[in-house]
C-alpha cells in the first residue's frame, strides 16, 4: 500500500496507542475536541442503520460513534464497542448511563483478536482507529469477517494536513527540545488518501469499497485551546516523553505562534470508507 499496511518493526505501537489514549481520555469530552463526536455521528449517519440492527464498534474510545449507533438501533438493537483504553471505556459507560442507553456494551479487548462469530453484525465501524493497528490489512480482514451478508463495514480516517497549521508548529517546537521525538509517533498519517484507504479495504478482502473525502475545518476559539487538543489526541504520546519544562516550552511556543498568526481554525479533512458485503440483506 502506498501509505503502509503492516508495521513489522513496531509491534509496540498498539501498546503505545492504548496508553496514550488512556491518558488522553481526560480531555476527550472537552469542547475543544468536539470533532470526536462530530465525526463519530457523521460516520453513523452514513450507515443507514435500522431499529434492531447489531453494530460492532472497533477502537470505540469514549463512544463517539457507538452511542449515536445505540440511539439509531433502538431498544431492540445492540451495540458492542471494543477498545484497549479502559479509562476511555469508563467514560463511554458513564455517558451511556446518562443517555439512558441499555443496549450498548463496552469491553476492554483487542480488536485484532475479536473472537466473535463471523457474520454477527449488520454494521461494523472503526472511526480513527485502524491506523493504530500494526497490520491494518489483517485488521480490516477481521472486521470484514464480522459483517453479515448485506451488511456494511465503515472505516473513517483522517485525510491529509490534520490539524494544520498547528501540527507543523507542534513538531517544530518539539524538535527544538527533542529532535528524536519529531514524528516518532504519528500513525494517523499511515493512510490519508482516498486511493490508499480504498486499497486498504480491498487488500482486507472487501469488494468495491467507496470512499468519500470530506474537507473541513475545526474552530479554534482561543490559541490556548490548541494545547487541550494536543493532550486529547495522539500528540499526547509525544508530550508524555518530554520533561515538564520542555513540554511547557513547546506549549508556550505553539500558543504564541497561533496567537501571532491569528489562527482561528484548523484543518480536519476526513475520509469515509464503506463496503457492503455481497449477499441478501436481512429482512
């Protein structure tokens, strides 16, 4: 694949991802990170779910896609979410209780070794998660296995230029402190084009996937909000490797640059990929 399928020399990436998002969960629901819910809902809206459907959500986090899906399928449906970051799952369970949802379950489990029956779900989704899995092709194949005939697999990833122009300034400031950390962990860049994500789905066994590229922006109400975004995304992994004074300098440099350049929005380009499994739809 043009953007990389398997990462043979980085078997620890999954563990780093899990620990990073366990830490980042404390900021997931901050208003500065509303894009998690925004794109989780948008992914579900494209599924065409019906009351009674069964949905599997891989890398479900705090429920940005699982909870909207649970509302869509109703009391007769079922949503099951898997993630390795238990603090994120605890937030998802609390939100489900707060929304009066009893048809959704969240499990701390590895989505590469799901252990559930083939064809058990009407829809399988993975929103901003597939690039954290060392072998993305094998992960897609496992998710595809879970889809019933007539069902749908939906994989959502970030497009190019995620969170620019702030991203470039983040890495520049990190480089001034620790050059060895610059882009040492940024798996969300592994698959960022429509061609690459379509190839990924085809390589995972899906026929004729479709990909919708949606350019977009995310408001930055205040430059200080950028650091909240950093701490609530995968950039948290890099910050955790800095000493406190170095992290403070990176933050100060980032915020000052954004303020000086009057940056009021960031790029959030998204790719929505879908594939329907051949066979009769459920009645």
